[in-house]
C-alpha cells in the first residue's frame, strides 16, 4: 500500500490568494442569482432577507424562515444554537435582516452594488492585532488583509523583518536563544523561538543532608534546594549532646538536630498528660532525670478499632509506646460484602504493611462487550469495560478485528489495495483502490476453465473455486445395472432405479433386500445378520438364528410365539414354542398315567381335544370365569334369552331425539323430510359397490341460519360431518359421509309423525326398536304392517324377538355340591327369570336435553 503524500502547508501568499478567490466567487454567485441556501437548497435572490455566519460566511434565508426555524429547533441545554455548516454556537436568533457590515437594517439593492450590501465602507476588523479597519465597500465573506507593512523583531531580538500588518507569520532567526533559564545557572540552547524558554534539563549531582548518599537529577527537579533527604536514620545528637536524634535524614542547622525532647523545659506533664509535674511534686533538672508517671489510665488513642470509635490504651500512665491492645477489630472488604474480625495486634501489623483486605468473591457481571464476565476478585467497578482485543476474523476473511471487544458485528475491513484486480479469465479489470475482501469483478464472457464434460458452457466467468454443475441431460445406468435411466443431469454420475438390489450376499444364502444402491451390499468386515429361514423339523417354524451360511442349523430352542387357549376358548395367551412343547409333554405324561391306572380321562376343564387343526391350542385350563359363562349360557338357553359370546344379555339399542329436532318436525315437516331423504340418498350412493371412494359429499342449497342449524343437528344422528361455507346470504352446508362410519339412525325422525303422543311430548324422547311391537302383532297382514310400523324403514337393524316367560314348574333345588355356587345363587336365577319375563316398556322420555347454545355456525 503506497503512503499518502503529505499536504504542504500553505504559506501566507497562498492563503491570501485563496481568500481573494473565495470573496470573488461569493460576490459573483450573489450577482448571478445562483447562490443556494444550505438549509432549503433554494436560490437566494437579491430582494430576500439573509443571515451570514461570521465564521464560515455561509448565507441563509431569513424571509423564508430557514435559519429562524433551524435556530429554534436546534437549541441545546445552554440555550444556544449552532450554525448548520460550521457548528459555531450563537445565542441570539436572527430575526432581523442586516447588511454584511451590520450598519444598515433591511438594505436596498442598488444598481452596480453587491446584493444585500449597504454600499458604505465596511470598517470591519481585518485580522487579530491589526488596528486598521477595512476600507472596502460592504461585502460578504472575510475582510481582505491589511496592505500596511510593519517592522517586527525576531523572538530573540537579534534581527528585524518587514511583514504585513496583522500577519501571523513568526519572525525567526538562526541564532541560539542564550537566555538565562529559571534555575539561574544555565542558559537556553534552543534556536530562536517564540514564548518562554523550556525547563532546564541539565543533569546535576545532588547530595543528601547527612552526606551518606547522592543522586543525579535534572536541574529543574531540585526546586532550589542543594540537598535532599535520603530517608536513612539521622546519626546526629540533640543540643543536649547526650541523646541521639530519632528522625530520618534532615537538614541540620547551627544548633545541630535541635533541642532534646526530654529537656526539663519541654516536659511539664506526665506521659498521659493528665497531671502536671507540680501536682506530682517532682522537679526535673536535666534531660536525664526520669519522667514521673501518675496512677491514672493512659487513655491514648490506639491505631486499632473502627473509624468512628478508636480503641484507647487501658494501661496505667507509662513512658514510651503503649502496649498492644487486647481487643479485636472488624474490617470490611472494599466491595462491602464480607466482614472479618482480627485481633488488634494483627490489625496493626496488617495496616502497617499497607495491605488491603480483599474477599474471595469473583464478580459475575458481564463487561461492556456483553460476552465476557468481569471475574475480578472483590470488584468495586461500576462500569465493567472489556479491554480485551476482539481478534475476530473480519468479513474479508484475511484480517482480524483490532478493536476492543465489542457487541454486535465487527466493522468492515479498512485495508485497501492499490493494484488492479482482474477476473478469472483476465478480460475484465477493476481499477484501484480495491477494498479488502472485494469479490472479483463481474465478467460477461463465458467461463474459460477446463470442464470434465464436453457439453457447451452455459455459465459466465466467475470467482468461485468450483464451476456450477453441468445440467445437460444424458443417459446413466443405475447403481445395480438394472436399467438405463434417461434425462439425468450430466453432473450426476449414477442414480438409483428404486428396485430391490437382489445381489447375492457373501453368505451364499440370502440376497440383498435394499433398494438399488451404490457400493457393496455389505461393508468391509460386516457379516450377514439376517435370520435363517430353514424350517425346524418338530414344529416347522423357521430357525430365526443369525445367518450361518450353508452350515447346518445349530441346536437351539424355538422362540416363535404360539397362541394358546382353554377348552372353551375364553382364556387366551401367548408363549414360546419351546415352552409350549414342554407343557404338551407334561400333559401327555399325565394322560398316559391316567390311562395306565385304568381311569378314563374325564371330559372336563383340563381334558385335551384331539383335532387336526387345534391340537396344540387348548392346553390352558378353564378358570372360574369360564365356568360362570358356561352356566349363564345354559340358563339363557333354558329361558330362551339372547346372549353374546361372553354370556351377557344383549340390551336393545335406543336413540334420543332432542326437543329442538322434534320442534322442527312439528313446525316444518316438509323440510325435515327433504333433509332426511338427502341423507339417505347420500348413504345409498356411498354404499354402492361401483363407488370406490371412502367419502362422499353433498352440498345443500343456500338457506337461513335456523335451517342450517337443523342440518348440523340432524347430521350427528347419521354420523355425517357438516361444514358451513361461503358468506351470507349465500351461506350453505356441505355434508360429508365416510364409509364404515356413517349409517342411518335406529329410528328415523319422520317416523315420529305416526306417534303423536311421542311427538307432542315436551323434552327429549328416548326410543327403542320395539316401539310398536304390540301394534304389529294386532295388524291383519304384512302390507298394513309395512305402512304402520316404523321399523320397516330401518336398514340393517337387528330385529329382537319379544320374550315371554315360559309356564314351567319351579325347578327342583340343586344338590349340595354345586361347583358354580360361588358364581351365582338360585335366587339370582329367579330374579333374572322375572326380569326377562316383564313386558316391553313404552317409549321412555328422558328430561335431559342439550344446551341450545352448543351449536355455532361461525357467523357473526
């Protein structure tokens, strides 16, 4: 990267030329009516009021309110506003229009004069330090430089030079300053310069007060003192000449280290300061006389204890330092989270070492980057600023972010290349500068790279490493060699035809059952684990062991599950074939023992049935539930009752019609008959053998919301799904019947017209299939029965025969040994017989009814 050339500093003549050109250009634009306001971007005309900034000299509209509105909206906290271009602060808002020299308000433009000028002499200040006012006519922009020439001496006063008045050019000669510096010993060695001389940097040697050491420092660091304190203990004597000085290296005067601290004139009280020597009746003559003590407590303030309440010495008045304190002092860490108590001896030593008590808590707050945690021990920072370097790879992929760790994305790479950038084929070039990470220039020429196929290239020159895949259609053989597939893109080398691979596996027994695939059927070192399908001789079940090739099947137990039942077929279970064979063997052994003993096998619960198809399915013994079902079936046969496979009495099916559907039948029988006919025709079409679908729909005509509600309500009895579609007034209902689910109800709703008592009854009605058996029995012929009975209209409904209790004598009591006595008593038989001999009940009317608000048509 080439370094940027440094800009040369303009000299005084160049600056003057620039100012003259700026002034001429500004006047020319105002006269030609082509100067634009920087706020509204409109031309400033001669008859419009303006305001001119005294720093950047830009002009803005006053008459249009541009600068006034800007000043009002941009006021800051200090009640000042800034210039839109140079950001110079102003306090007053320019409501009034003045000329450039501010001598005339609302100036009028005269022919031959600059617009917005009053025509008078400007009289403005030319430059700082120039006493001559501007003598040009009122003009925009800065005033020109003063033409007066003055004589000015250089900084050291050695030479004189003529310069323009108000010029800021520094007059400087080539001689050394040679002024006396502030130290008063050395002189300035700089070349003629402006302002005061620098500090004296001459290195001098300085001795300590006691003379035991010395050092070299800059002359200005002495601060006017010839000696310094080295900090070593003073070896001198006090004025008494007996006691040694206890201070560190210090300045020694004519009296030595000063008066003795134990002199009689300085000691006037006891060490604790509570009693005078006169009160103690002691008179000291010299500094060697002992200092008397009183019998009071010392009470001096010790360095231990809290800041609010320091500990005091509890010993009696004594000479010298106070003994160590026996109390404890509590200290708090700097984060104010942990408090610790130390003996005062340790506390004094801890403070003397200058240590700071820190707790072991680590700060868990996140730093300013939002990524790292503070982790500082006993942290007291309020702003956790992350000082780590980001060091993430920039978007260019070549350089790393050198900023402090931050949140969000890193800025773009600012590195730039000043070399030309070419595309891959070299036909397109991008001139510098090139931002770092910029992609190759787009090229309209075809890609010139070598390709694997001979098809014509359809893509352009690109900067990616790999070319796009070839999409020309060719023929490819599938992986397994089953067929030749056509219309395959060129970049796809092989395809799968979807057929079973059927290649022989390494075991020599099985074939591959995977779909057509690439590569070998088995991985390297993998063996065939498919189950062996050779049939076992005893049970004729497959071997099912992992494939063992052509070798004979090893001996093992058959794990195939077999369904077994009891003699009556009620109990069902599953067990392994091997366990089943063992059970059969045990049962046959028991049977052989019974036959050898001369006892014939009784036909009972545990007897085996011999048949070609069920020889091995009835090995389970019957339990008490089986005995109960058998007994119930015998009783039902004796009483001519209908039972199911479990021996339970079959109940007659019922259907319940709500008051709402009955009310619709009473008020609008024709509409109900129409809907019912449509439902029956829909079910008949669905049941047609020629119809192969599983669902069939019927779209009703558009109708009112009440009629749609009835369709939704009545469709539930046919198990038909209904949905409302479209918007009113063309909203209709679509009914969908499903094969195997939808069927007609037990009793059709229109059949209730033949039974006015049931139809007029309030509340829901529950109906049975034997609603009118008595009427059918009394009718003369079958034709009349077909017109009066409601059951003729039913389709696929089971007919139940009315049962009448037989006129039989009471059966004799059973013997005392009854194996079914635990299941049902004789009294229960009588109760059941009485219950079954009762006449059929009339149609039952239940008071329950659905909530009328359950149905919703999804309509506002």
